[in-house]
C-alpha cells in the first residue's frame, strides 16, 4: 500500500490519479477513517504518511493536494508542509513555506486544518522572526477563518510565555458573531491560564462580563470549581 501511495504522490497531477487518495483516507463523507480496513489493509495515519513522504513531494504537488475537494487530502498536505517547515534550517526555505501557506489560506477553512497547522507554521515563524504583522493582518480580516488562524497562531506565543498578542486578538474579536471564534478565544485563554493563572485571572476580571458564554466556558474550564462558579454567577 505504501508503494501505491508513493506512486500516487509521484503522479498526483494526472487527473485520473486524483481519485486514488479517497481509497485510503476518509473523504469527508465518512467512507473510510484512520484505522478502518480497506481491502484488508488498515487506513494509515496521515501524520505517518506525511513524515514518510514530505521530502519527496514538491510545493507544486502540495498545492494540488491543498486545493482538493477532499478534506483529508488537504489535512495530509498540511502535515507534509509542517514536516517540511520543522525539518529545514534554511531561513529562505522557511520564508518560502510561509509564503506558500499564506497564498493557500483559502483552503484552510476547517477546524482541523486551522488547529493542525497555523500555530506550528505561521505562529512559530511570526514569533521567531518578530513578524507579528503577518498575524495582525489576518486578525482584522473580514474572513472568519483568517481571524481564527490569527488567534490560534498565537498559541506559540502562549507556549513561550508571551501573552500580549493573544490578549490583543481575543479582545479584538470578543464580539464576533460566530461561535467558532468564541471557542478559539476561550481555548487560547484556557491555555494561557495553564501557563500562568494570574495572567488569565487578570484578563477575566477585566472582560469576563463581556464574553460570550462559550468563550467564558472554555476559558475557565481548568480553574478550580469555586472560581468557575464565581465567574458564572457573576454573569447572572
């Protein structure tokens, strides 16, 4: 099966091969999932496939995968792109990967695609190269997925103990009408609290009454029960 996958990657641009991947990855309609049997063979873990083949696939072929109508094709492409980004030490190559990622953002329009890729690629690059404007332009976009990419991209800042950009973007989109933004905001605040609870409490004390309930629920999820109840009761 791995030989067939390698063969499919090599001729990815040939139209008749475009239907190859759905045999091995679920197509968004639930035909096959990771671990399911197909013709007696287990459907492979996309991360393992990505780690095996990322060096053999060009950005041009990744573009073909990313523009696929199948969600799992796009997810596999992003895993390969992450591997390319993580394995290279060449700053010029990293910049090329970032430019490729930014030019294909219109295909990163799904919760899994955003959360699996943007902070590992875009957030890390912005942090390491002081390129916060890349994220800031997305945060003020009219496109909800771009806003979410910007917020999730600050996860790398949170992991490094730098919280100001995360708080800026959460505050900027606190009143966004879509629940997916509320979840993203709450998720980032929760992770911030895991690193530094006082940072979270300071932010909550200032904004918790303005937060959509979904955002607040995620943000306080890891706090002590008594503290969670205090914030929830403060909304009544």
